[in-house]
C-alpha cells in the first residue's frame, strides 16, 4: 500500500492551557513530516489575532509549512488583505481561503458592506498578491447552502479558476462518498487535487452534532458501533479503527494525500498515521 502524504489542521489556543495543548500537538505530529499544517480562523472571524500568532509562531519555531485559514467574515477587503500581507511579510506561503460562516447569533453569512462577498472574490484578490499557494474547502455531500451537488461543484470550479491550487474536503465516513465526488469534479473539468479531510472521532456526541450541521451522513453501522463503544469505554479504539479503515479504502482508490482534523488532540491522528505506515522521520544528523 502507498504511504500517504499527510497534513494536519489545528485551531488557535484561547488560553495558556490551550497553548500547551497546541504545542504538544505540533511536537507529536511534526515528526510525521506533514506536507503542511493549517490553523483555523474562528467562526465569525473571532480568532483573527490568535490565528495570526499561532501561525507565525509555528512557522518560526517548527520549520513546518504552515497554512493560515482566512475568511471573508466581519472585515473590510482592506483589513482582510492586510492580514494576508502580514502573513506574506512573516514568510507564510500557504492560505486556506474560505467564505466562512455567520457570526454567532446570525443565521446566514452576510457580507461586510466593504468586505468580500464570496470566497471567489477573496481567492481572486489573494491570487493577485502572487504570494501564496491557496487552498479552498470542498463538500463531498454538498454544502448545506448549495441548491444541489452540480451547483456546488460548479462553484468549486469557480474557486479553482479564481486561483486556488487544491481543495480540502469536509469530513465524511464512507470512501465511496469521496470517490463519487472526485469523479463528478473531474467530469466538471476540475483538475486540481482534492484532498480528503479525515476526522478521527475524538468526541462522539460532538461529532454527531457537527455532522448534522454540515450535512455529513453517518452510516447506521458506525452509529451502532459508537453507541456500543461508548457503553464499553472503548471509543478511542473504535475511532482509530474506523479512521484507519476509511483512509485505507481511500488509498486503495488512488488517494495520495490525507488531511486530518486533529481538534488539537494528536493521539488518534498519530495512531491512524502509524497504522497507515506514516512513521516518524529521523533526521540523518540524529542517527550518527
Ligand atoms: P463557498 O464554497 O464559498 O460556499 C459554500 C457553498 O455555498 C458553495 O459551494 C456554493 O454551493 C454555495 N455558494 C456560496 N456562495 C455562492 C454564490 N455567490 N453563488 C452560488 N452559490 C454560492 N470556517 C471558519 O469560519 N473558519 C475556518 O478556519 C474554516 N476552515 C474550514 C476548512 C475546511 C477544509 C472546510 C471544508 C471548511 C472550513 N470552514 C471554516 C467552514 C466554512 O467556512 C463553511 O463551510 C462556510 O459555510 C463555507 O465556506 P467556503 O469558503 O467553503 O464556501
């Protein structure tokens, strides 16, 4: 089996304890030699400064290739581009460009009067800066706001045509969901890589809530298995097995890159990676 190239998503810490947890996460996963790691931008643009600090600190101290998430929410175009410029100035070369969700309390995304009105216009403006490799989000089970999957894929094509180099998907539980989506993207003329997003289930109740919000289907067999594992206190074991099997199916179907939503809990992601043959790289100077 091909050993995949992996990448990891973190969120910015909001407390001292959170900072230590993120640091532990980076230290645990960095030896797996990720192609990049990314740091999210809080819903509603709430972690602007924290994301910036986490990205630039990881960039400076770890040597990892770091991608900063950036959304259109609650900021003027000038403010958003200023954030991007400050990443460029700090030597950060990767962005994940998103429209973002509504701030807390609001039901749907509304553009700031002087802000970017969609991910496409954000991506175009970032591409014009000519400073970044730009990744975007993609939705194998369609975004909840899309009329249908064809419209969603047509919109993804606009994001790629605007200057994105690849897309990272929302999480899903069945490899066939990804393969159907990948085939439909190719048919729609999208030739950019689509990287599956994998969520090792850290918290079953939270995962179910999140899946409902995103429209992610949870097969009955997985629901039953987690109900039983919760009763028996073996959810970590099950989560590792479920994510490893999903990744293995994806690799057998030709996938070469996997992006893990770590939720700043590195153990499950590390164990899944090890099971897939992604093991710590020892630098040669440390061997002699
Ligand atoms: P878009 O692709 O711009 O829009 C989503 C869908 O809505 C489109 O596919 C299209 O079907 C429809 N749509 C939107 N605008 C139009 C239009 N003008 N015309 C026609 N159809 C339209 N959120 C955060 O707040 N912070 C993060 O750090 C973050 N990271 C994420 C990382 C990944 C990999 C993913 C998949 C999602 C992430 N999100 C994050 C969530 C994301 O912000 C939400 O899913 C949001 O609702 C959509 O953002 P987008 O850029 O993917 O949307």
